[in-house]
C-alpha cells in the first residue's frame, strides 16, 4: 500500500471513530444519563458510578476513567492501531456529552406523570442510536468499547477462552448490579435489558449488511424463456447451471437470480408460469458488485 492510500485509509479510520463517538454520545446524553438506567458492559459500570456519586463529577470523566486504562492495555498488548482508534472514539464519545450540554441542548427527561412510560421510550432510543454507533466501530475496527477491549485482552492471554461467554457475564453483571444501584426498582433493570437487546439487534442488522437480497435457485427445462423474463421484468442478472435430476435421470437447468425483498411477489408470479419448475430461495446478507435495484 502506497503512502497516499495509507493516509487515505488512516483519515477514514479517524473520521469513522469520531463519527461513531458522536453518535453514541447523542444516545447517552439525550436519552440515557438523565433517565436512571445503565447500558451494558463497562459503560454501564461508569454510568452507575455517576449515579452513586450524585452526579457531582461529569459523566465524561468517569467514562474515561473506566475505559482509557483498558484501551491503553489493548494498545500495548493486542493491537496498537486498534487501541489508538478506540481511545479516539472514547474521548469523542465522552466529551461529546459535554459538548451537547455546553451548546444548550436539553436531554430527554422523564419529568411528567408517565415516568415509566417515558423511560421505556428513552431506553429504546438509547439502544437504537448507540447500536448504530457501535456498528460503525465494529464494522471498521472489530471493537466498540470496554467490553470488547477486555474480551480482546482475555483472548490474547487465553486463546481458548469463550469470549462470547465473557461478554454475556459482563452484561449480566451490570443488569444485576443495576437493581441495587437504582433503589431496588425493577424498571431500571428492564430498561437496561431492553437497551442491551435493541442495541444488539441494531448492531446485527448493520453488520449483516444493508445491501441484502434473496437468492432464488430455479430448476427448469425452459431456462432461456425464464431467464429472459426475469431479466426483462426484474432487471437483475441471471446465471444458468446444468444439473441432473437423479430421480428421473434427465438433464435440466438451474437458473440462479438474486433479487430484492420487494420483488419476491413478482418472482413468484413469473415462476408459476413455468409448469414443472422447482424453486427455492434463501436470504443473502450482503450483496457486492453491481446490485443496484
């Protein structure tokens, strides 16, 4: 990789780390910190500490105190580049909350008689917005915060360790501790669970790919007619493979076509015109190349 390309990649890395940090700071400042529940992992521990000390120290400082030492260890023992970008991300995320406060934006606060109802809205919003920020980091760097960093450190020390189990234990611990920190109330615990679940769903959605599609495999003895109609009506390319039917021992053709979800109904109508054809389809999480429609 030449210098120009290397600088370009580095610039993109910095932009993504900063953007992800700002996105997550929006979730924490506007929806989480003012509504009495915690996110998962290390961020959850920092948020509960912030609550326990009566909000006397800015949340940004507490968040940095919990996470930066972990990221420094990642920089030293796991991956220098990853550690640096995690530090950039966490600094922006933490001080982003201070930025929104200084600018004068007001957080979403549960201040009316429907307090629990508003808290539920807040935890849903936190999960959606923070999940998007996490996915930016995970897609680019493979890590998005303290829990992932600790998992990377443990994996380095003990390669055979089940990292998914470690992450689950950390998040579960935060949920259990939240019950006692927030006055032994059930609502903060439920909100923490909802927040974790929604954030993970959003992360999975963005990591599995937004350019998804559905792959149809159609076995037919009229491949030319079928292919022409698919190309003309659905505007997607078609591949043809020779196959042998082992029951009848007759040679047939399998037509393969990847389409969008909204085109499934039209595809079904086309296939039904060709009696004797057999079709199956499956979801494709990510489609690369010239798949525009």
